[in-house]
C-alpha cells in the first residue's frame, strides 16, 4: 500500500489524527514503537491475573465530539462514572469528600467552613466561565504569529469573546492565566483543607507548588472535562484506559488505516527542505507526502530530525522546551480492599467512597513541602498520592475478591538516578499510604514501578512529563510548543505535530489530533 500519510506514534492523539485523515479519503499508516497501540493510554497485565491502566488512569477530558465522530461506543467503549468524585483523608481520622452534585459537596465543605460552603457557587461559576471560554477553542487551531489574514481573524474572534465579558470576569480570566493556584483559591476560601482539595488539581502533572505562578491554569485545565454529557464528573473506561485506544484502533482500521506495532522510527527523512518519509530502526523506509508526529516535540526535534534542517532560533528554543511533571506511577495488585482509617471512623463513609480518587495531600503545606523535598532531596518524603481502585467499578481487572490500585504520585525530581533509587521511592509511597490505610503494605501481592525515567523509556514521556511539556504561560495556546508554530506545522514542509505538545495540551483529550488533522487537510486534499 502506498500511503498518503504516516503517523509517528500510535497514542490516542495519533489515532484521532489518523481517523480524520482517513475519513477525508487519505491512505494512512500508523507506526508505533511498542508492541501495543495506545501510547500512555493502555491496559496491561502487570502481575499475573491483574490488569490495569498502567500510565494514564482516569477519564474526563476525552472530547465528546471525538467520541461521537469516531463512534467509539459502537467499537466497544463504555465509560462509567465514579460514585464519589474525590476523597481527601486527614491524619486525624477525618476526611473531606466531594460527592457528585453541588448540594452534597456544599454539605461536605460546610463541615469545615460555612463561609467556604457559601463561596462554592461563586467559585464554581467562575471556573466554569473560564472553562467554557477555553472549551470554545479546544477544537480550534490557535492564531499563529505571522499566519496572515486568517490568523488575524482568529485572534479577533478570541478578543471579541473576551470583550463580551464583564470587567470582573476579565479579571478572573487574568487570574486563571497568571496567578498561583494558592493565590487564586485565597479569593474564595479560608479553610486549609478546603483549599488543598481544590489546589491538588493545580499541581497534577505539574512539577510545582501551590505558590507557583500559572498553576491556577493547570487547575482550570482539569475542569473542562465531562463524562457521559455531565460536566465536572470523572469516570472509568471498562477494561481500563486501553479500552479507549483499542476502540480508536478499531475505528481507524474500519476506515482502512494500517497500524503497525514494533516499528520504532529512527529519523524523519528530509529532502530538499521537505519531509518525505521515515526511516525505521530496522533500516526500512516508508514514504509519504504527510508526516505527522504524535511525539513530545522535544523528542521529535532532538532525536528524529537532524538539527541542520531546523532554523537556528527554532532549534535553540526547542532545546529549552520545558518538560518534567514530577510524576512517579505505581500499579499494585491487592488481595483485599484498602481499609482507610477515616472511612472506618466516620459514620458518613460508604463503600462508594472507595470508587473515588483518594488523594493523600490534606493541606497546602503538605502540597508545598512535597515540592520542596523533591527540589532539595530528590523526592517527596511524604508524597502527594492519588489512589484509584478501578476494580471497585470494573471486575474485569482482577481475580474475584481481589483488586488493583493505581497510584499517581508526586513530587519526584526527573533528574534523580532512578535506576538506583526506584525501589526507595516506591517504598516511601507505600509507607505513606500505610499511614492512612493500616495493613495496606501486607495486602500487596505485586507492584509495578514507573519512575520519571521509566515513563520516558516506556512511553516516550520526556523526563516523565505526562503533559508532553509543562503547561506554563510560555508553552500554551499559540505558543505551544513554540510561538510561530502553534498551528501544528513544523518548520519543515510536510511535517506536522499532532500530540499533546500542541494546543490544548496534555490529558487524554484527542483535541490535538483532531486539530492537527484539520490543518493537514487544509494543506492536502485527498
């Protein structure tokens, strides 16, 4: 088969890009380095009889238009909602939890502060206002600097949306894009436990503390999702995150897309200033007039593209593209459910709380100390941990009566010698969970450890960065990955970027793949 387009990397954005190109009539081939398609959104057996979403681990940001366009339900995707969104255990045996629904959440917050409960409506309204503003541009290409009249109109469209806001709403937008999550939350809440529960989303996948400017945007980035048409809800894909990408793979194959696994690309072939194909590690070559990379831009431009083909200023700046989310991932096989002290001691606790994201990060001080430890000592001695027990919602993942848990952990310095310290960090994580759930250590029958280095080696997440580049103001919107190339086009003709290192950034959204395909089709009609 002679293909029109080659997709480097079979992660979810690569598959989405392939789908829209194939639907438009292009012949597409996806080349995936690993032996399984899906990138970081995969389900694998990590201990005999136990399967889990081994890297990305929860559903909310996957764009509903993409779900509908690809008809993923028809290809086997089923997403169920958590019965409780999140739970934060406290060392004193109490907890704060956010059930589904504002009324129940207000009642929970009121236990800690009546004033904060009263402020929830305003906070939710302000976050949703900015999230709606961003949602309008998730599936659009940002205005590109130097892009001509079309991009001037795009910038004007965005500016018109802002001009329709009230002065106070404009202030809120400015707050979200510039303030630290700590300073932003100070505008609404007084209780430290309440503030910490919201601040957690400002440091998820963000190697930063609650006082880092711009972390308020990371909080909002996690707020524009939805599950089954319900905004602000988190869910689980039956069969794990791999169920999403397997459904996507079936959708693209139904359109004739060829997917080849075990095909590591060594370099992009560039002839006379144009990308014309790729050369594999095996030496085999594939040719096409469209090359789209789903890789982190740092990986693309440092490993696959010879520096002599890049403009000097572009190459210099890409060398300093910021990566590193401070993430350490663990998957554990359990012979029984964890017994959290707070759920044993509080009468309002139910079995539904174990379906939530259980976050060990009770205060802002805890969040900030974890970051300071990582900067000074290499990793947090009391890590930030989000535990999900997806087997409470999906009995296909573990043997009957047993369970799997995902541990998404921060903060861990990407520059540590992780081959030497992997076990030490994992032990620190388990010991911290043990403080809140006595007996947890003894319930573990198997564990998988993925340090920042392992995440890079296995999934191509440079310096362990789950976002394919930090979501800082200088790496967002038109400046993602670099100002002048926010339109998914590389500085080489025929080469495009379709991964999370482009707008709108990280998370399992599919939006970068969708938008990149849109731009490719502008340049190349089938």
